[in-house]
C-alpha cells in the first residue's frame, strides 16, 4: 500500500494497473483506525478519514453528496488516501432494509469506485469487522482489488502508533519507556 502511493510513478512506467481499493478485514476486538494511522507515518500524501456511519443521514441525497465531496477533494489533493471506517454501515447488502438514503449513498460510492482513472493517485481503504454483511456489488474483485486480513500489531508497530498519538502530549516520563 505504501509503495503504491510513494512510488506511484515508478510503477506506472511498468504498465500494470495499480490497486486502488483495499478492504481491511479486522478482527472484532481490534482498533480499525490504528492501521491507516500507522501507514500514514510512512506515506507522503493527504489523508481523508471518515466513518461510514457519518455518511448515512436522515435527508435523502445528503450521504451521496458527502461521498462525492470527499472523492473530489481527494482527487484535487492527490496523492491521497481516503479511509472509510465501518464500511458495513453504508455498504451492507441492499434489499434488507427500506433505507433509501443508505442505498443512494452506497450507489454513489460504487459510482466513485468505477470512476477512478488508472492515472489517479488516490487510494481508498475501508475497514470492517463484518465482511459477510457487505453488498456483493461492493465486494466484487473489480472494485476491491485487495482484501487484507489485519492481525494484531507487533511491538514495533504498537510503539509507532503510540508515538504518533502521543507526539504532542507533554509527559514527564520518557515516552519510549512507556
């Protein structure tokens, strides 16, 4: 994921289409947002983060407009990453509920997924701990180019996550010792 963004031009010269969509399949007890934050330390790009539950609104069309706005900003500031946490909140199987707003939001997300050009330096990562509930249109291989099972972070990764979150927090004790 890191090399797809930081070394994009190197890969583009080789000709293959780079993966742009990743679905992180995260264990129930894990913090999904830690992994993109850890990658962000290594990346040289803009980072847009949103919880999918923030996209589902009472008023029809509002969620779809938010999806459009996020993708427009990401394209404008590429290279960039869009991280959508709890994708199951908006990407659940259609037809199970009568939620017109959620369905429109999902449709707009699918439209954005299909609208990526191979030259765009925008990577989208989503996270869920309920992959079995996701709509089949969302999970087809042409859309999600990679599904990544995320395990627990190792000690070095935990240190980096801690350092990132605590970098601006004044502490009497040595952060490394903690």
